[in-house]
C-alpha cells in the first residue's frame, strides 16, 4: 500500500470509525450532565483546554524541545481525551458519566479551536523556515468531517438502533486500540534509526506531560472540593489524550512524520502509567475506607 494512500485515506478513515464508535455509546441525555453538574464539567473543560496546552508549552521550554518535536507535543496536548480515558476512568472507579461528557464536549469543540492554536504555537516554537502553511478553514472542515460527523452519525444510530449500537460498540473499541497500536508500530519502524534519539527527547516530554497532568487534574479537582469519583475522572481525562487524532493531524493535515513522534511515544506510555495511576487511586480509596472502618 502506498504511503500517500495510508496517510490520506486509511488513517482518516480509521479515525472516522473510531469516532463513530464513540457516538454509538452516546445519547443526548449524556449531555445533561453539563447542566446537572456544571462545576465538575466546567473545571474539567478548563483543565483540558487551558491547563493542558499551557503545561505542554512549559515542558517544551523546560526541556528545550525544538521544531517539529516540540510542535508534536503541543498538538497532542490540544487533542481531546479519547475513549481510552473512559476505560481507565472505569478501572479507577471514577465518574464514568463525567468522563464521557468531557470527552464528548471537548471532541465537539476541538475542530474549531485546534487549528487556531496550532498556528499560534507554530509561531512560538518553529522558525520561519520550519513553519508549515496550515489553511485554518480547510483544516476545520477536515476535522469536522472526521470527528463531529461520525460522532453525530453514531448518536443517530444509537437513537434509532440501540440494539445494533450495543453490539457494535465493543468491536469498534477493540479496533481503535489495535489500529492505534499498528500506527505506533508503523511510525517506529519507519523511524527506527532515529527512535532512540526521538524517544530520549519526545518520550521524556510525553511522560512528564502525562504524569503531571494526571496529578494536577486530581489535585485541582480536590481543591475545588469535587468528590473522589469526579476527581478521578478529571485527572484521567486531562492526562489521557487522543493519540490517534494527534497522529492524524501530524501525518495527514501537516504531513510531518516528526510531529507524530510525541503522540507515538505518548500512546505507548499512557497504557502503563494509566494502569499504575488507576491502581494507586483504587489503593488510596481502599486505605481510606479501611481507616474509616
């Protein structure tokens, strides 16, 4: 298969299916949480859309990341949480409804915000000779096609064919994880001679971003006096990004393999750190219950 066909057709098509799967698990009623728990949702959105990109930029400055590698980390930070965040929220015994709501709302907002933020960050971290022309309107339309439309289509199917949605939801989730793994393997193989150097830079940055945002999300939620389940959901939602979307933006829209390295490293790291973090939160809860008893 030609590389152009993979990047321009297969990769966006796979993301379309993944976002369709997200829509299959959603109902309009899921968005009622925005009104019923405005504090938790507002804090989650604030942390996801402002704190996370700001943290990524600070990491870029602190680790002196340059050019496309730096831009790749920032693109990752601009992406919403994926369905993986919902899974790990479940494993951590967090507020799944809040996690799903935050994933959905940010996924719907991202196509209209991310292109503008990419242009701003590109001006900050890339020199004039490095910058890539990004047609903002065209990018918004492309992101709407591969994110919002499949989510809306999935919700429509769920409304009229709930039985079919229930059967299709798990296979699509399995496909999303396997496809992300295949993408990661493909990028690693293509850049095998440079991966050690890339991982020493972007890998460390991705790990710091992942851990710092999970911890900060939890601390901020606790400081705002949210309950334990809500705090877990926000910490994981802020700490887990949609690596597939970040890779699609880097490879398909910006056509830059180096910008996909941070998302590649991150996608490998988050499965391990997420499992450990979920275990720590569950252990913390068990200790607290034991102390009360």
